């Protein structure tokens, strides 16, 4: 991979060097287009950084894959990368599961991967000591990785009958905090004096998100405080949010962010890999290694009248790979095939329009009948309340069943919102005409895309 020459700090003797990355989302597409070329280049870059920096440990803090059943090409890329790290470096790898990963899918090759110096942690165990990975070995560790994956409801609480949503939420937050504390205590007990680096895949209060993360912790129950992480952790390597940032103002609690922009909302971000050196129990270096951008994602905003002129004079930056453009038209004309208009105006350009959106596109309520009253109308916006009313009318359920049904419903809403977003992308790809105003369905603006590939 070509790119700027890297500025990597010298590694002091006796230092342990850790690289922190997350949210690769192997197998992800954008507007139906594969990101394989970017993933390939990213992994080549990462391998060269591991080699040049003489890293001892690579942490991948979740969302290795974009889905629980990743395409075979994505799996092939992952395993090829891990085997190259094993063959060409002496770096150890720790992988945890994120919310997009299937813990079982990720852990299936766990034993084989262990022979390649790769540790995979998909789930948490009852015994906190099981999360501890002493590296390079248990007999003479120089660092302990407290490998905590994305935590699910069953990992952090048992659930009591008759709990309100607020009580469930409080219990989940307390459960996550207690988990991390138990693991910090276990590390101190088992490996006194050895620096501990923790991992996590969650949302920290106050952190900046983009629209490509699933807004979900357990059942969408929100963010945790950075204070759950013991000061005994030298560093906390987080995944889930795609913007590289520190969490809660603590330099030692960080998101590495995704390695390249996964959506147009991440287009302006600088992407990085984090380098941490630990020496004599102290953090000696905690620095970003900037990842060269391969493909620019650029949005072009225009009103309909200026569209053709704007497209003809549009001159976006170009990386090694063709620039992808999303065109957003503020006032689309009903019935017009805007995508054809955009295609015609941008042919022979060195960039590619991958999506055309009408800005007036509104989310359409999925229930088509008109609400009878204002009360019903407001309930339609709050499906959780509708569910509670329905649940109250159901007889013969224990309190425990009620609270687990409530939680399951919250999970479903989160998943449904994600699916809805995906469906909107697909609809945007297929729709070419808008409904006429005054029709039964809410008007949807003209949207189209240039590929027939299924998402
Ligand atoms: Mn995630």
C-alpha cells in the first residue's frame, strides 16, 4: 500500500507495544457497493505498521465483521490477515466480539487460532479470571489483557420479577460496572504489579457517534460512564463508536474508531490506529498513527435548479481509489428520475455517484391507516408504550416473563430500526418516482442509485 511514510516513536527496551484498532466491519457494503478493496488495503497497511513498529500485541476491540454471518470473502480476508501476522511478525493478537459479531461464529476457530498466537473472546465467563490473557505467557507476563467483549443482558444481570424499565436499566449499568471491577480485582490478585489493558465494546456517556453504529447497548438501554473503568487499568481499548476519541476526558480510555469511513457521515473524520507503549507499569506513549485515506466519500448538496451546473463544476478530492459521491437534492420534483439526471450530468467524471437522495424524504410510519385520535397518534411514535398496554391486557404471565418480554421487545425495536435504515437505503436504490402529495402514503422523494446489486 502506498502512503505517507510513518512516524512511529522508537520503542524503548523493556517496553510493551500495543496497537489498538476496532470496528473493521469486514463484509460491509455502502449503497450496495463492496468495500473489499478498502479492507484489503487497510489490512496491508496494518500489517506493515505491526512490522515497522515491532508491536507486541494487536487488540481488535469488536465488530471485526459486519454481520453474524459474514460473507466468505470477508472471512477469507480475516484469516489470511491473521496468518500473515503469525508468519511475518511476532505480534500477539487479541480479538473480542462486538455487537455485530456472532460470539459463536467468532469463537468457533478459537483453538486453531490460539496456535497462531491469536486469542478470541466472544463471551464472558462466570469466573472473571477467564477474561485475563497474560502476554506473552502466563509464566512471565509483561502485560495482562482483560478481554471483555460486547456484554449482553444475560452477561450482567439475572433479572427479578416485576421490574420497571428504569430498574432494568439501572441493573444493567451496575452489572457492567461490577463485571469490570471483578475483572480488575482478579487481575490484581493473579498478576500483581503487571500492567492491565482492558477492552470493551459499548457506548460511553458523552461520546460522539455517527450514523453507522447500531444505537444499541443491551436493549437500547443506553450508555455507561467512563467511571466504571478502574484506575488500575493502564489503558482501555474500546470499540463500537466509529469516531476516534477519548472517553469521558480520560486519555487512557479511548475509541480507536473505524479504520476508514464506513458511511458518508464519517467522511470528514481522520482515521487512526492507536499505539500504546507500557514501560515499568507506566504509559510511555499513547499516540495516533494516522491511516491514509484510500477513498474519499463526499456529499454534494444542491437544490434542483442548480443541480446540473453544480455537478458539472464539481471537483472533489481523489484518493488512490475512485471518489464516491452522494448527491442530496433539497427539493426533488415528484415523478422525475433524478438518478438519470445526475448520471447524465456526471458522466465522464473521474468520480462516481453512488446514491442520490431527496432531502424531503421522510420516514414513513409503517402503519398505513390514519390514527383515530391524537392519543393514538402519539402512541404510534412510542411502540414501547403500546407494547406495555398490550402486555398489561395479557393474563397468566409471571412478572419475570413480563420483564423478559419487555426487554426482548426493546431489543426488537433496536433491530427493527437498524433494518428500517437498511430498507430505506434499499428503497432509495430502487425508487424512481415519488408518490403524489395527498396520497395515502407519505410522499417519498425521488431517489435512485446506479447499481442493481442487492444489499
Ligand atoms: Mn459495534
